[in-house]
């Protein structure tokens, strides 16, 4: 009898991972035997959904690390944290201000919570990279709409951090709760060379996916709270909605162990940062595959030096660069037309940093200037969909040619990477400029989701 997934996993294990999970298959940092630790809620092992013993103690230690009042383990990833956070804070009919580069889980939470959404679009760099959220645009939205909560992604997939303190102050002045998707920033507490945690800057809730940037099993994540604005009891119930009643003990233990091991051995982060700085300096010499290092521009307040985001300015694409890396034994986290993202972690084998920079430098030397073909898309700074995501999701739908879709209500988020924010969002009235954006992105070679043979899903 054949095995497929298993065979593939065995096959790829010789390719070096510049991608998640952050344990990088390195036993030194993940000396955990999953079989030995896989168990259930027997006496002494506590209950994730009502912790009073070892899980509670591990969460309390975690909260010290995350600088939060309380931290809650999640075993269904940061996605379950974002779903829980939104679900806990808003009721049907409440308005939520949402940064439009939010993860799919936030868009899903809007459907489930039946809230009204107002989207705020982040700043986009001249190369088409999504950057920070301008606190002023949050303020404008809050002045126009009385909102119960604001949801931002800080840090972004590319490693960019917004001015969370300014956004938190504005949000709180308007009586709303700030939820920060910090899934890519679980490692920030280990060194002053990383940005501050969103919780330290005033966010009421933050979510960290431990598996993304730290040695922990996939799906390991933590939700953190600080202050008194969030109804903790309701939040705990929401976390229970979105996490299994058979939580994986190896996942939870991997966070517990990783936290202790890295705090007790602080030198590992010093070594990691030294190697990161060397890698970043090497990559900075490139002309056409350039290191993204934005700060104090495009509303970017800080950036994560652990995230190696390369912007393609020469006559190639991120896909081609990723293919060359793969041929040479390295797998990137993500590639698009104009971008390639490499995820590093403290558990890396640093000899691969030199291999990586040599390959990229070599490709760079063979490239020529290409005209920056990122044509700016048209966006409103903030907008409210015609129907709530909930109403739009549960309405009857049909599929129409995109040119006949103008004036209809969009029945599904239409997204593309780049820039990975919906071109049209669920419940929004489709306008001429949306169709223009779709055309621009198609010509640009972006992957568009939500278009079926040139047809769009609309509400009947
Ligand atoms: C910005 C952001 N938020 C949330 C998530 C979801 O986290 P998880 O994969 O841990 O469920 C992701 C996943 O890639 C993400 O990129």
C-alpha cells in the first residue's frame, strides 16, 4: 500500500527550510518526543478549557514573557486566536474597524460575529509592498463610525510594525478595544533588537503564533490580554469555541519548553542576531533583489530584522528566484511576482545564511534593471461594505461576467498577492475601479482568488 503525504514529507526533509515552523527541524531546540508527550486530560494534566494546574502555571509563565496580564494557549493556531478575539469583543450590529490586510481568520470572524465592518487600507510602498497603518486613518474611521473594536496586523507577514502606541491611544480615546494580530512576532520578547510587543504598546489583545518564528510545533499559538477593557470570561468562552476539546499536549508542551529553554539560554538569541546582521549586510549589497528595510516611512514604525523580505527590482520574479533556491537545496517561505520572503529563527543552521546570500548575490549579478511595473491600484482610505459580511455570506449567490458585475454586491472576498488585501470584499458594492484593479493585477501576473473563468460571485 502506498503512502503519499508521508513520502513527500520524508523527501523534503533534506531541503533547508527558510519557512515555518520556526523549529527548523533542529533537535537542539525542539528536543521533544511527541509520542511520549501525546496524552489527554488525565489526572494531573489539567484542562485547557478550564486550567487550574500545570496548564495554568505554564500560561502564567508565558504571560511574564509576553508582558501580558494573562496568556492563553491555543492549539488551533493564531487563526483560532483572531477568531476568538473578534468574537469575544463584538456583538451583532457592532462596528469593527479592520485593517484590510488582516488575515482570513479576521474576515471569517466578521461573518461569524455578524458585526458591521469598516475597512482601513494600509499604506502601500512604491514597489507594491503593504506597509503600516497610518494612525490618522484609524482616527478618521473612528470619527465617522462609532466602533467597538479596531483590528490591525502588526507585525505584517513582511515584518513591518505600525505605530501601535499611537493607534492604541486613538482607539482607547474613542472607547474601543485594540486587537493586534502579532502572529509573526512571538519572538519579540527575546531581544531588544526586535520591536516591542503590541501589548507593551497598549493593545488590549494580541495573538502570537509560536510555530511561525520560534521552536514549537505547527498550530502552537498564544492569545494575550492586558488591562480591563476585555471581558475575560467571554474571551475564554470564545477561545473554547475555536479550539478542540482534545488539545495536543505536544503542541502546548513545545511552547512551554521553548519559552524556558530560550530564556535560560539567552546567548542563543545573541548568536542569532549577530548572524542576522551579517546576512542583512550581505543582502544589502544587492542591486536588483533588494532587502526590504523600511522604517519611519509608509507608516512603518519598526521592523522585524528576523524577517528577510526581498523586493524584486530586476528582470526576474520572486517565483524564479524561489525556483533557483529550491534547485540549490533551499525552500523559501513565500514568493510572488515582486517579493520573496525567507523566514529565519533562532533554531537556524547559520551556515545556510552564507549559502543563501551567495545564491541571491549570484542571481542579482546576472540581472538587469526592469521598469517598476507596479501600477498603483485604486483604493479608498476606508470604506464600509454595502452588506455586512454575515448578510452577504448567507445570501443566495450567482456567478456573472466581471463586466456585468459592476453595481452588484460582491459574494466573496476577491484577493490577490500582491498586495493580499481584498480587491473587493464580501458585501461590498462592485465599482468600475474594482474591475480596473482586477485587470491591472492580472496583467501584473498576480494570483487572483475569487474569480472563476472571468466570473465573479455576486449576491442575487
Ligand atoms: C498575519 C497573519 N495572521 C494570522 C495568521 C494565522 O496564523 P496560524 O497559521 O497560526 O493560524 C497568519 C498565517 O499565516 C498570518 O500570516
